[in-house]
């Protein structure tokens, strides 16, 4: 995979048409004195920077698939459209239709403030992101006009916009540390649509926001009317001279704001949507203030807000503060074993130099330990790849990259690096994170814009020729990893814009077709904290995506997962085995899919926004028509026996229950969809009994479906 990083020095650049960053590109301005991209008065195009151009005359086709538009980053620019006539939408800063492993960092947008302005800072109509942070918008009709499956937005300020953020549609966005000053509306949220062709906003989670001199903080287009079309969570929102906190476009005030120009009001926690308490399987629709989540003090800054660190760029360091991997014997050609050269460099320069990992693909045949005190910078996502026999035994897993020795403490900053394996690698623990931040330095150990990307790219030996979509026979050639990221008990960590992805398709091989590869586990955290996961995702691992065991003091927002597309063929945990050494959760009884999120014996875990997805059953998406792509789904309510109800939408699905006793009875719930459903029941080798369900007018609970005959005592 070819990568490119374009470094732009300080000056003003007049542009008359869009700048298009190609795949796997970073556009980086001078972080100390950012350059200005000035749109000319006759600027012609969708935006000053266009990450996914439309094909002229192409009927809506674009250069890249919106949900596969990975690996883009833009940093350190001033984008100025004020010379473009106010009424022209060509006064747009960035067209940002992107997917995962993308980021916008340290950008200021200067937009027209005229009453008839059509300018907008960011325009985004689709995609599956993503992270953006540390942005400032001045003026414009919209700061951000956005529609995307999910996104994490951190530390942005919008001044003097007509509407700060216009949300067209989403499944879930998390906003952390948003500020609105002198806008007419903070958030304008389109609500009321859930159909595939007219979907609107699913959920907005907003934490640590500050709003001043803005008449309306949040306005929805439709009243909620007790539905989930436009769920909202507000936590720690400070209003000053904001008369309306939440309202509907028809004028209905849902939540009043401040009562005077000088009054300041803090919204502790307010929600619009379903609230779940205790072990309840069904939520209660709520549109009111509720008790807020518990936040560990170690996660908070001195102002009581979730800690938010800026992506390190070392803009005030001299060139002599850096050392290059290539200058110290590492090759990075995807063939040479670079383990010894890299280890020697890390051992020598930790605590003294910033280590620059030149663009390349660095092979590691044994564990590379990055000592505490290291500051590591990649070049357009330099790759560290574990390869060889050491990583092939899932019964004896080995670490590829160890971040800090166990029990170590000190600064750790890793930016713009990709961690991977060269298959087969059934026993690879790709990253083991042991380091603890220095005393008194919050988020002093972290990783920014760095990703674990397994298979599907050049050099991994795990592409379509070896691992085609419906398998190549034996599993052995297509193992990618045992465990992607392990955060150990004594570690702390700040993970921002970190994508942990087992590829479902090729990125580099011709055709970009689907592939079938196997990695056992996504992110395992046993950390006592603090741990921040800001804009993270874990996808397609066989057993789980996130697993918290004995963990404490975590902030996670937004997190995103997908189950493997091939499941249930094979069903979890195949082709791996449940391993108690690594606290694997057993598959849910009767469910052949991975866990999206498992939490056990853990405390002070705050998950502020999540998109946990299952889109496929054995590569088929027929399940989407009924919006249920898991096989057996646990449900139930207080009216049913201990929440043990489970259901499936897959014809021919089955499950097995082991019990000791002389009889078993199956109860369930019927409703209007139950009419004519045929189910079969059998004990051991007895002939199955077939039952045809009758429909009910509504939920009718605790209906006996089947009762076995009296059986000899023993395990059945």
C-alpha cells in the first residue's frame, strides 16, 4: 500500500478548484503557523478540499465508496472562503464523505457572515467515520452540515454561525467539548424518519458543551411523540444567555434555557429516548432530567470535564530532537527483518529523542518492546508487522509490539502508526499495552491516529488469492491474530481515533472483493484506569470486539463494532477456542455471533455513545429487511420469566439446552407476527414434536409452547 504525506509550509495559497486528497493521504500544514487555503472569488467546485468527488455525469457515482473511504487526515490549516460570494454554496471548506481511520485536526474555517450566506465549513452527506477535533468555525450558514453513520467530534468551537451544526441523519454521533458562541441555533437536528430511504438522526450524545449568547441550543424538526426518532443525551452542558435549551421547529419548547442575559444554567443530565434501569429488558421513554452517570475523578480535568488531549505534533521541537528509523539501520521494505534495528533504536533513544518511523512496512520476527518514555511518530501510517513461526500457535500466543514493559511508568506517545501481521498468525497478540502514565500527567500515555489493521492489504499475505470470500478450505492460511489489543491491569491509556479492524475486504488487491480471515479477539481491557477511548472502533473479530474484565475508570465514546460477515458459518468461537487465560466470554447460548461488548466485574465504565452493528448472516443481508442480523437475540421484559426470552428471524435456526431433570417446558410470548410460525422440539433422539403458533393481538406473555413427556432422571 502506497502512502503519501503532503507537508504544506506557511503562506496563503489562492485556489480556484478543489484539492483532492487521494487514498491513504495526509495533508499537513505547519502546526505553528498554519497555511491558509484561500478560495478565489471565482472558485468552482464542491469544496476547497474534496475527499470524495462526484463523477461528472455519473448519476451520483463517486470516486470512492462512502463507507470504504479510509485513511485520510487533514491537519493545521486555515480554510478561508470569504472571497466567494456569500450566496454561493461553493463557499464550502471541506467535503468530508469518509469512513474509518480518518481525522480532521487543528483547522480554522473563515466563512462569510453575510445574512444571505450559504457558506459551510464541513459538508458531509454519507460515510462511516471517523474522528474530528480541535476545530474552529467563524461565520457561515452552517459550521458543520453532516450525515454519516457515526462520528466522534471533540473540542470544536463555532462562532457567529447561523446554525452551528446541522444534523441530517446518523445512527449515532458523540460530541465532546463543543462550544457555540453567538450562533442563532446550536444544533439543528432532522428527526422523524426511520425508513431506509428517508432516515434522519438516530442519536446525538453531547457531553461537556458550553453555549453562550445563542437563542436556541437544540432544535429538532419534528416532535418526538414518544418515539426514538432523534434520541438525545445531554451531560454537563453550560448555558449562558440561551433562552431555549431544546425545542421543536414548530415553536414547542421541550426544555427551557436561561431566563436572563446574564444567568448561567447547567444541564447535569437530560435525555430524550429510552431509559433502562436495573435488569430491565425494555426501556421507558423519557424526556426529562435523570440521574447522571458516575464519572471517576481520574477521568476528569480540573474543570470536571472528560480529559481531552490534543494530538501531539512536536511543533516546537527542533529537527535535532528527532531520530530516523532508516538512519539507524531499519529498512521497512516488507521483506527485511527490522526487529533488531528498531529495538536498538528504541532502547537508545527512549526518554531523549522523538523517534521518526519513516514510511514503510517493518517486519518484526519477535517481540518489539517500546520502552516507557518513548515518543514515536509514523509517516502517513508507517506499518509494524509481526511475521513468522513465533506468531502461529494460538495455544501459545506471543506479543508482536509490547508498549512498555509490564509495570513500567512514563510518557508514551504514539502517532500515525499501523500495527498488523503477515499471515498466518493465529497466535499473535498484536499490541500489548502495559505502560502507566507519569504521576500527575493525565493522558500522558496514549495513541493518536494509530490503528490495528489486519489482513486485506499489501504485504499481509491475507488477501483474496489466499482467503477468498467463502473460504479456501482449511483455516490455517487465513489466521490474522489471536488478540488485537490487550490493555493490562496496571496500564493507563488515552486512545484517540484508533480503529481496530479485521478486514472484510481487500484494500489493495484488484477488485477490492470480500475476503474471509480470522482474528480471535478485539480489545481486551483489564486496566484499573484511567482509560479514555475517544473515537475508537473494533470490528469483525470472532469472539468479541470489546471485552472489559475487572476494569475500572474507563470513558468510551463513541465506540463502534461490527460482527464478522461470515458468521454463523463458522459459528463463534470457531476457528478459535475459548481461552480462560485471556478471560474469553463464552458465546451467548444459541447465538453463533461474536459479542460486540462484554463487561464483567468492572466499575466506573462510562460508555457515551455506541454503534454496535450486525449487518450480515453468512455474507447475506436479507436479514436487514427485518432489522435483525443476529441469529438468536435475547429480549424479554418484567412480564416474562427472568428475561430469558430469545428469538430468531432465521428460518431453520436452532439451539440446544442441556438440563438435569425429569421434564422441560418451553414458554414464550406471542404477538401479531406469530401467526403460522412452525417450531419443533425434541429431547435426545426422540422424534420432534411440531407446533404451529397462533397469532395474538398484542404481546401475550408466558404462553406454553411445548412440554416434554416425563423423562428418566439425568442430564438430557
